């Protein structure tokens, strides 16, 4: 089921998607409505699940996590999904986890301090989960990250 967005919702989302710290009064001025109207609309979008929260984006390399890797995971047994997902949640360096089509059972994004730390995570935290095997792609640099445009 899709949430029905009107033009004001779209205008609000376009502004705050790129800057979650933008003051409501500034959003209100640009949308030509009151600050209270913006506050109510944003609350409605949060309650409707359209806005899942706001966040600060960390510069991972500046806080010591210089290796970003994407890993395809192959499970030994499809019945392992719930156990493996819960175990992945307990590994702080795993920042995303996706069910996928194609060759992988799961696809994860992981940050490590360096390649040695990544290897340690693979050997001591991922392999004990009963994986058949993994495939790893290391990202040299994230060029950009963005939200999907609202239309």
C-alpha cells in the first residue's frame, strides 16, 4: 500500500530529505504555509511511516573505519534466515542487510577499520554463522549517497 502524498507533502520531503536539520520555519517560508502546518504535516508523515527518522551521517574514515565492503552471503540451509539475521544484527560493523534475488541469499554492507579487521570479522563473526561461503566487494570510495526523489 502506498501513502498518498499531496503537493505540500512532496515539497516538504524534497527540502528535509537533503537536510534533516533544516528548521521547520524555513521549510514553512519556502512552502508558503505556517510553521504549525509544517510541524503537523511532518508528524503525519512520521506517523504514516513515510519518514522513518532523521540521522546524522558519520564520516566513517574520519572515525577509524576506512574499509567499506559489500558481501554476498550464501547460507548452508535456507531455514537459517532468522538465526543468521539476528546474529548479523549483533555485529556492529554490519550496517545494512538485504534479502536479494539472484545468486546471494543475503547481501550486507559492512565497515571495518582496515582490511585486517574485515578479515577478522569474516573469520570470527561471519563464518561461525554456518555460511556456505561469502563473496566480498570492497568499495574504494563512496562518491555519493542520496534519497530517492519524491514525485
